[in-house]
C-alpha cells in the first residue's frame, strides 16, 4: 500500500531505527510561502495547537508568521520565538480572569471574545485592549465542524463590540472559523456573507473595526477519509473564494481592512510523518463467526494518531513493497477499544508477510500528533521528535 513520500522524508524515515515523528521544516516553510503568495496582503497567525514544537514555531516566525495562542502557556512559547507581542493574539474565547491577567502581563493586547461577560472581564483585567468578536458558523462541510462552543450570532456580535467600546476597549475586528479541515468553498462563501451582514450592522451602530480574522479551516491535502478514500479538498476554489470575499468586505467597509488568518494543519500536516513499527498481525474469529485480521501498531490514538476517529492515515510498509495484502483492522498498542481505525467495511490493506518489529511509515501526521499526545496512557510514551532542517538552516550547514 504505497503512498508518495518526498525524498528528504523517505531518507529520514528509512534511517530511523526507533519510533519517532519527523517534521520537514523546509516543507512547512514552502507551505507558508505558498499560502502568503496565494493570499497577498493577509497576515498569518499560526494556530499553535496544531503543532506546538519549538523548532516548527521558530521556523515559521523567521518566515514572518505571528501566532494564535489559546492560553498563557502558549503565549509564553510563542514569545520564546522572538516575535513581538503584537504578533500574538489570545484567540480563545474561553478564558478565566487569571488567564486574562497573565496574558496582559505578558504584553498581549489583542483578545478574541464572543460574549459580554468575557468583554467585562477583559475590560477589568486587560484595560485598553483590543477585542475581536467571533461569529458562529455552521461548520457544514468540515471534517470537524466546531459549530457550538465558540462564536455568537451577528446581532450578539454588535452588542458585544458596543459593550467593549463602552467599557474603554477597542472593538477592533470580527473573526470566523469555518470548521477544521473544511472541504468546501461554499463554507467560506457563507462565512463572508455573515461577515458582510455584521459589517453593515456595525457601521449603522457607529462602530468601525480595522480587521477581519478568517480563522483556521484550510485543509491538509494528504488525508484519507474513514473509508480510505483520498479527501482531495478543492484548494484552488477555496483560495479563489477567499480572495473574492476579501475584496467584497473591503468594498462594504469602505476602508482598507486588514486580514488575518490562523492556519494550522494546512501548514504542517503533510510535512510530518511517523516512523512506527508493527507489534503484531493476527487473525481472530469474531462472535459473528467472521474471521478478521488485526494489525497492531506501536503508535495509536494516544501517542500520535488522536484523529483516527475521523481519518484513515496513509500507511507505507517499506520492507514489503510487493506481495499479498489482506484487509485488516488497524489499531494502536493500548488496551483501549477506541484505539482503532479501519472499522467494519473500512478495512486497511496490509501486507500478509509483515512481522513484529517491521517499520511502518504513517504519513500526513504533522498536525495535532504532538499536541494531542498523552503523557503515557497505558505506559506508552509520547513519540520523540526528529527534524529535517529548514532551507535556511540547510544553507548555513552547507556553508
């Protein structure tokens, strides 16, 4: 079951004798440069939760990225890259009074919000700060919809920003999130329609904002769905819709609105891969009488593959490029039944000749593999991180 692997990543995975996750910093930098080229004039604030690896953050910071942080600890890590505090915003609408105090003391002056209660706390503990209000979206078309926990209606957004202004804060912007791994351009069109309506309502209320935050949602390209089919998001159509939407909002606002985006998995997912190994390929008869093959790997939901509930990762068996394959359920090493992907009819083709200890490469694992990892569920440790140098560092090494 072969999948394409670039030469640098293939060499690194083949050289690894122990389990690890490998990040290609140069690939991440190229993804960043491509996005900036496709969306000129947009400021990137990398969603740290997708890949809180210091070297990845530093690489993006050197490229000009800022950071979307969701906690004081993420803020500290972001500032550790050397970026100024004005390139870091507190993008979480959920925060305690203590969180706000800590962020303010760290120099953060831009806060996401979606309620008057939160605005009241920001005014009390981060006086004079800027706030941008997150609008709710349906999340339709995304692998993970993210439709309920954060975001408010357009009418509420006007009330929230009016309250911010009355309390001495600067009502600076609006934000949206169309859902993680958004697969449709229509979701972006719907978001721009919502933003347009709220911009008009804010203007009527005498509130002038200076930026729009388009949030995350840009997809990775290398995923498979639970049935094993390539997802193939329409990236060109999505980017064209975003460019058109940006122009439309500037026309509606009548001012030179700034735009921010918070990509996460889009920049890192396809530039990370896991070197794992086979624990066992077994065959068992189920209560139904059917016989099933099970492939147990050294890496699973709790130490790198948390998103297996919705994705089927691409597997490469480098020591078995040819030969007979069998359909199998693939599972991680723990005794938790949720540590499984490839259920029922969505089985994975695996070489019948694989043996315990054989290497397995798991592709497109650069997003959320490190941040979702437990600190040792069932005694299985997090994966160590290995880094392929960025283009800048590779040039310095060559010198």
